[in-house]
């Protein structure tokens, strides 16, 4: 759920936040050549309901994945009744818990993530002069994650998140946007999520793109995580659980863990 933004100290002059309205065009390049809208028909009404449902799905998919990975509350385990096993001379020792999947720790300036061995790092770049940006993906399921910590985002995170939609959505035929929403987070940090669903122009793949931005109050550094996945991928797909785990790890190592992390 979203909440009203908390007052933050301003660093220099900041642009006014865009006013996001349901009637705003979702894809500016589509709206540019459009004439006056035709009266809504049955097809338009059905499409509106489809869009509303898809927006809800896009907003909750990450939360659903986090619930699958981390559960809802540690107290659930505490409430389970304890059982006492009767010792037996022939009983074999209990097997040890399986080890965590092996992976490579990638340090990304203010944070770090453990990338599973079956994922590949397909980009390792430098931004803002000396800040590292990495992109990793699970090739089998076409799920990818981009991680960077930046210093020049500014304090208006909703506007920054919307700018990411505008910039990166230019490579897609955008069906709809998930406008920036604040995420409740502890401490003096601020967190925002946003994204869009569309069809990639280069290969026609229906894709969901979700941005998560977390800004620390101490130094105004901002963690930016982008997750991309096929729109029809099931929420319990292992690659999505792994992407959620890496996102949580990135926020924890950044010092401002998201809810359920």
C-alpha cells in the first residue's frame, strides 16, 4: 500500500512532482498523433478492466514473491506446537539442512548481492564517473536484475522513478504504467516503486519492468534496482524468488531493508 510522502530536506531547487492522473496518456508517443477520443464502447470498457487488473497484478507480484520466499511473520514458526521425539537406538542422525545455493558476491559500491551461479552477469558498467552498475539474468526464464547505488538522484524520488519509466519505456510499446508509489520503510530512508508493462520493440516480448528506489537520509545515496520479467511468468518461478532474494539482500546491505526482508 502507498502512503503520503514524508517531508524531506531539500538539496537545491527540485522540479515539481508530476501530477499522475488516471486520464493521463500512458504512452506519450501514442497520444501525440491521436485525435479526439471516441466515445467508449464495449471493447474500451473491457480493456479498461483488463488494464486495472493488470496494474494490480504488477504492483503485488513482488510482494507475492517476497511472501513466498520469506513468509509473513517469524512468529508463525514460534506458534507451531513443539513435539518431542522418543530416542531410539536404531534411529539414524537427522540429515543436515541443505546448503544455500552457491553464488558470487558482487559488491556494488554501497551494497552487495549474491548472484546465483546459474545466473550470468551480462553487463558491468560505470556510471556517475565511478559508480558501479551491474546487470545479471537467469537466461532460462528471461528474468534480469540491475543494481546500482547513485549519488545524484536528488530527493524527489517519485519524479526520479517516473523519469526512469519515460527513459527506459522508450524501447517498448507501453501498455500501461504503474505510477510511483511510496513504500513504508523504517528509519530515515525513503523508498519508492514504479514500473510499466509493455512489448519490447526489438523482439515483441511482453515484459513487466519494476523499479525499486531506496534513499538513505544520512547521505542521500540511492539504491536503484530494476527487475525485468516476462509478463506471463508465474509468481512462484524460482528465478523470481531468486530476484526477490537479491533485492532484499541489496536493501539490507544498503542499510534500509524493505518490508518482509
